[in-house]
C-alpha cells in the first residue's frame, strides 16, 4: 500500500513538473520568440498590415471597407461617390437582421454559396449592374464582373483596374478634380500580378482613396491660399 501511494505521488509530481515546463516553454517562451521574430522581420504584417494616414490608422490593406454617407429611409447604405467604391460584399451569414453580410462585416467571412442559376443571385447582380451603369454613366456591357459580384471571403480589399477607371470620372467630378488626374492616380495605384504571373492586376481601394483625399485636400488648400 505504501509503495502504491509513493508511486502515485511520484507520477503526480512528474506530471506537474512536465505541465509546468511545457506551460513555460509553449505558453511563454515560444509565443515571445515568435512575436519577437515577427516584429523584427515583418513588423507591418505582424501588426495587421495597417494603413495609416496623417499618423492615424485608417484600416488594413488586407480588408475591404465601405464608403457611405449614411442610410436611406429603408436603412440601406448610401454610397459616398466622392470615394472609389469597393466590390459588393455578401457572406454566408451575418449578425444583421437580413441574414446577409452586405456591410463588410468583419465578424463574418465567406461566400454566399449561391449557384450561377440561383434567382436571388441573378436578381442581385442585375440590380447592382443597373446601379453601376446609371451611377457612372456607362452601358451595362462595360460593367466589370467584380463590380457586381462578391469575393470568396466577402472582404476583398481590391478591385480591378477596369472598375477603378470606370469610377474615375464620377469621382473626379465629385471632388472637383481633373478627370485625367484621377485616371493617372488609378494607374499609379494599380498593382501587377504577383511575381509577374499569379492572380490579376488590382487596385487597393483604401490606399487609392487615401491618395485621392490627399489630392483633394491639396487642391482645397491651394484655392484658399
């Protein structure tokens, strides 16, 4: 009996020592080392790929966001056309009453999983296409696919150069800027394919809008001066 108690106590002691060592190594030392390496080698990515404007964090280059000027009487967002608009966002679910992620809700990421023949998807695409065509003064045939469909995550921060250039004239008008200047701004913020062959050319909407606001502010200050 005494041997049994001693063996049990020895095993419990060994288990507690192992728990303590593993807790220190895996719960303290390892996270500190990984965090230190990340902060030293990849500080931007380690901190969420923050985008800053005038010393203030305004978002992440990896996450899309909306640019609205309030809502209408039905609670639907009204796009602020002074800014370039992102692509639609529709996820699997949401904490919103309608059950669809239409607001770049960071709590919900994923595709709607609606098939190409789904009547709800077809209706949403047609409505979006009509809005884009009327808002930016182009025929339906000129509306790019990313202007009317959501990305797989519903949080895509980028749009195609075609969609950005399509918006440029209206954005220039809203900001009282020359259209050619805004088109050149889009060109400067167009990134090519990764490694030259992966993916498609893209424009980060947040970074483009920051450059746009700086340009518009510069014009306003120049007029005041």
